[in-house]
C-alpha cells in the first residue's frame, strides 16, 4: 500500500491577521464618522475620504498578502536598491514634483494622488539596518567598524527628511535605529554616547526655529497659546472630556464639526474618545497591543539574526508611532504630525503599515515552518517542550 505524501502546511499567523482585520475595519468606520462633514463641505460628497481610504485599504491588503508569501530573506539582495530608492524619493520631494502642504514639502504628486516618501523610507531603514547588523555580529562590539558605518547612512536620510521639514518622522526613524542597534548586541556605553549625541542634535534643531519651540510650549501649556499653537490640543482635550467612559455615540462628535483640525488624520484618536469613550480607546489599544506582542514573540522565536532584527524593527516602529500619536493627542508629548496606524486617514501610512506587517507575517510563517520541521525530526521524548522553553527569551541578537 502506497503511503500518501504528507501535505505541506501553510503556516498562517491567524492571531495577527484577525487582529489586523478588526482594527483596520474599525479604522475605516471611524474615518467615515470623523470626515463625512468635512467631505461634504470640501468635496460635496459625504463619503469622499471614506472611499479614498477604502481604495488604499484594498491596495494595502494586496501588499500584505504578497509580502506575507514573499520570502523575507530576499531583502538581503534588495537592500542596496532599497536605500538608493529611499535617497532618490527624498530628493524628488525637493524638486518641482514635490507638493507643499501647510508650509511643508513632504509629498510627491502621482496622478491625482499624493504619497509621502518618508513613510516608505522608515521601512527601508529597518530592512537596511537589520541586514547590515546581522552581518556584523562577529564585531558588533567595535564602534568604528561595527556600529557607526550604518548609522552614517541613517544620518544622510535623517538630514533629507529634516529638509522637508519633518521632525516627527525623522525622530521616530532615529529612535527605531537606536533600538535595532541595541537588539543587535552593541555595547551599552556605545549606545549611551550615540544616544546622547542624537538627543543634543534634536534639541538644537528644535530650538533653531520659533515655530518648533512654540509647539513645545503649546504642549506644556496649551492655554498660554490658546489662539495659535495650543488651539488644537485644547480642542482635543474637549473631545476627550466630552466622551467620558462610554462616549457620546458613534457619529455624534461635536469637535469634528470644524473645531478640531485634522480630526480624521492625526487627531482621529480624540474623535474615537469623544464618540466611543474610554471603551473605544481600550479596544484600539488592545488590538495594537496584541499586534505588538505577536511581533515580539515572532522576533524572539526567529533563529535567523536578520529575521529577528527585522521583526523587532517593525514592532519598534509601530510602537513608537502609537506612542507619538497618542502622546500628542493626550498632551503628554509635543504634536509631531505622526499618524496613528490603521486609524488615521492617509494612503502612505496605511500601505507602509500593512507592508511592514506582511513582512512580519512572512517571518512568522518561516519561523513556524522551521520550528515544525525541527519538532518532526526530534526524538519522541524531546517533542514536548516545557512551558518555559515554548518561547525563546527576548534578548539581544548576537
């Protein structure tokens, strides 16, 4: 009797995928709720922003699906092209192809649409650093040979982003770079000196323009600048206070009626708080917490240094974006213009978020496949792992 060939398992991280589906659907509903008045006022169409976001969501889902099955290890060969493309995109922003919005030239016009290259560059930097530091494990303790050279490339990209100017995106990119260096196993004293220099540079840049300092003052005491830089934060406070525990009801926000600027983009979290209250915010944070925890587990289980650093980099970027946006909306951090993943209106942010998580899902698939193969090849008595060894402890990759 012939034995049937064993079926190949297509490992899918259902926890990750279901959570992404939940939060992205929720985000689509909230974008409609936060933008339908503005859509009618500016475009004569209640569903204008909803329809565009729905289109970008379709593109993003396609990206996620493709990158979930595209082997992440191929990015090693693509890294030089990714960095070159990042530089070209950031340079193009400062040419006539760039589009100025509210005094900042951060977008490129493509047909009737706009893309923000710096969003894609953030993912490119994560791939680049994960690749380079995974190769430098043998001499990662050498500051000049192991740690600094890749950071010089990041410095060039940082400078190009600051020319737009976009302090929030540049700061988040630098923070993620530092965390990837930490996970790669660099010495703590090297990290201390590099981090110190980065903080000094950021503080100097923030103090070099009055409008940047006004943002910081507006965050510390928005009522001092209530008619200018503090206005947006005060309106956010009102939205949050109006929502209370259970909210005013879906669609019942008052602040989205042209009181709160950027209600459907950077400050959509305030509208969620107003309409759905603390319970709505808890739902959002729970979903994002599940995604981040899945990412940490995937990175910890991955035995490939490149895959592990790549997974951690994606998780760090997501976590920092959440922290910066939620901190700005609640007044705990200065307003930086960082969108909230899945919720804020905008195609570039949505596509990059889905692309990043598609790569994460691919790392998960590859890791689980290798883990299953190891278990199948182990002796019977070794197949049952103890609870303590079920997940590899989180530690710097060496």
